[in-house]
């Protein structure tokens, strides 16, 4: 990492993206600074993306998935639903300014969804083609 979280000003962040995995997601959820960043991003209708356990473990307790279609690692499905999300059993789910993904095998599709939402489908397709994806 180039900076610690205390050195980051996320006020103008285009995206806040939380990785998954355990205990990483639990460690992210325990960070008050990150929770504040995510909550502020959500309140200003900023873009948030989250993969694997993080949609359920990090975002759900903050209310960020409430009323949204979302996915996560399947064993965390109940936590996502308790957070008010409409669980969708899919690799990647885009719901407004929120992108969620279900796990490690979906990381490439997750990244391309972020590219698509940021720069457009044509750019995402070009990047995917350059990676021999279909």
C-alpha cells in the first residue's frame, strides 16, 4: 500500500471498493474510519463495489445494501438478507451505484462491471477481449 487509511481523503473518490475474504472482511468492518468513508460515499450517492464476504460483513451492517439487489459469497447470504438486501444468486449484481460480486471466481467479471459503469460497455468489452474473455 502507498498510504495508510488515515492518510486517505475519500471525499472525492470515484469508487470505494471493498475486497472480500475472511478474516479480511471482518477486519474491514472493524475499521471505524472505513465505515465512515463508506457511509459518506453512500449518503452522497457515490459508487461502491464489494466482493465475496464484504457485501454482507462490511456493507450490510452500515445499511448500504438495504433495498438493493445484491449478491455475496453464498455462506453469507443470510447476513446480506438481514441487512435488507434482495439477495440475487449471480456472479455480479449492479443495483444503482452499488456493484456486488459473489466470490473469487467472479473477480474478473466484478472488475469489468466496474469498468463498464465507469467508462462504458464498449471500453469494458474491449478490456475483456484483450484478456481473451469471450
